[in-house]
C-alpha cells in the first residue's frame, strides 16, 4: 500500500524516537536604520515554526527503519506533523487527564490578531503561558500552531478568558474551529539537505536528526 501524506503524529513523530527538539519561531523582517539611531522594522512574511530534531541512540536495525520512513518523505516533497514532546500537554494538566475527551473550540477572535478565547473546556481549566495549541483554518486547510503568552482560567461554563498567543493569528481562523491542546502539532516539511542518518558503529546508530519548517499554503 502506498504511503499517504502528511504523516500524522502517530505515524511519524511518535515513532521516530526523539531525544531532543529545539522549536523556534522564524520570520522575515526588513530593518532600516534611521538618523536618530532608531530602527524601522517591518514583517515581510508571517512567522513560522522551525524544529531541529535529534533522535536517540538506537540499535541500527531500528534506525534503518526510521531512516526509510524519513527518506520516503522525498526530502521536502511531502509534509508531516511535528510536535514538541516536552510541551505535549498543558503545564497545569501534565497528562491530559483533566482535559479528557473535551472537544475544545475557538469561542471568539480578537481583531488584534493575537488574542482569542476558547470554549468547551472543563470548568476552571487552567491554561498557562508556554502552553501550545493548534487548529486548522482557511481553504485549502492550513494548520496553525500557537504558544500561549498570557493564559487564564476557564469559568464555570468552560469558557476561557482572553488568551494572548504567538505567532499572530492569520486570516481564515474562525470561531467554532476545533482546538487541540494535547500533542499540538505543526504541519511541516523537511528543510533540504538537513537530514543526517547519523553514524553506525557496532550495531548502534548515533546522531540521526533533521530540521523541518512549518508549511503555510
């Protein structure tokens, strides 16, 4: 059976045995100097997530299978979902048991494109600065991954206060979109020439890794 893309989290990110990951927001800015020493700065494109991923030291037979899965992406041709294992759950809900099966959705979006409220949370559910969330938006569908900057506690009806997030919310986001708080993931592509198969020695492979960057259609 032919592979289908994008690879989902269970198909890829949960399989490849990550040892460490460095997530960062990257953007394109134009900076001009002014006579008074000030800087004039303009964003040229929306900020995107970039991940630098290192895999654990593993038996080479296992590493060969993971390498095949990675190479089946055809470098940057196909997409996959990537998340940060160290931020897989909200800080105040370390295993996701409080959230349970709650079907969280966007409640409202602020016109400043950096604040939103959520609904259908458990009553008194806490979201903390540093928590991540994702939702799909637009047509064709894009995946937004946001980090909470200013959090808060949901009221008795499961509605959060205004949450400030980064990166900024892009056009196309809408109320009632489903929101994921457990293993929130970006849709990404491999950065060309970033994959390293590592070094195999005495049936052990070390140093396998790659870099990837968020896809926004």
